[in-house]
């Protein structure tokens, strides 16, 4: 019997060992995803009457379901100009850059997880583009009689112009909230792809995003709930790769050593 040792051939290839997809192709795919997101929302304009009728239906449904009023969150923000301006800035500047940074990091450090996250985001975004055609929805900041303030218009900064002349976005596509859906996916993706003992703190990103989108009156609670349901379905269908192995007690992302077996043993 030969007693020399050799790596076990049956060991599964770790996710980190998967080759990165072609950079140019991925840049085009991700850029296309963002363009489809913007163009699709813009194509769904022109349903103002239905958007306001649906807004009143959503507002009444939330009260029937005994969801907390959006006014409570906004009142907390309006205790000081600094806080509400920070919320407006977070809404205007964090959404796209955070998602892009998440995808770039996964591409460089976790290629298998990058492919999984990109597919999930593409599915959720594509599905979300259907709702503005079938269920246009005015955001709560446009509703009269609710006591809500358009904080971006009053305190700044604002990413929206007057709805009648805004050529860059569809302001009647409040449901679902991709601000929240993408933020939740960023947190879930980083929790799955890393092994730090502090990785649960990534959930602060969707939590802050939720408070911001509701407190600034850009979204209803139900917008975030629908986005969560869509993401949950996508995650149930598109499964993540295995987590990277770690050294016990350190939380560092390292590949597990390959098992060595006696060559010829059992042959």
C-alpha cells in the first residue's frame, strides 16, 4: 500500500475560488440594470388620477391594519433642522452609491456571492417595474389632509422637481420602495458573504433607510413591506453559495485547509 499523502479530490470548490466574471460584461449588465430601473419608472408616468386614488386606499388600509402612522416618524425628524436635512441627504445620496459599492466589493472579494446578489437585484428590480403600470401610487408627501410635510422641498436637499415637469423620475411609482428593497439586499448580502461577528450591524442600513423614506414622506410602510415580500420571493428562488470558511474565534475569511488522505487507502 502506498503511504504518500495527496489532497482529497472530492473536496468541494470554495465559493471564493470561483473565477470573476468578465469585468466589461458585468459593467454593462449593472449599468443596464440601473438604466432599465430609471427608464421603466419613467415610462409608467401619466396616471395621476389613479395614483392619488390608490394613495388614499393605501393610507386607509394602513389605518385598518393598525400600522403606525408615518406622522410619528416625521415628527421625530422635525425636532431639528439638522436631523431632517440629514434624512433628506441620506435619501438623496446613499441609495445608488451604497448598492454600487456593495456589488463592487462582492465582485472583487466574493465572485460567487456577487453573481447571486446581482441576479437577486435584477429580479427584484424587474418585478418592481411592473407595479407602476398596474398600481401607480402617489407618495404620502403629496397627500393632503395627512399632516405630512414634503421635507425635501421645505428643508432640502431635494432630488425631485415639480411632478408635472420632472423628466428624470416617475414620482407616482412609490410602491414598492426599491430604496428599502435594495438596502435590505445589501445588508443580507454582506451578512451571508462575510463571517464577522459584527456582520449583523449591516441591518442598520435598511433600518435607517426605512425610517428615512417614511419620515421624509416619500414612502408608506406598505411600500417597504411589498419590497420585502418581493425580495423574499427572489431569495427563496435564487440561493446563495456556501459561506466562506473561517478560522475559529477570529472571524477572518480564510479558506479551510484541504483534507489530506492516505493515497491507496481503501483501494
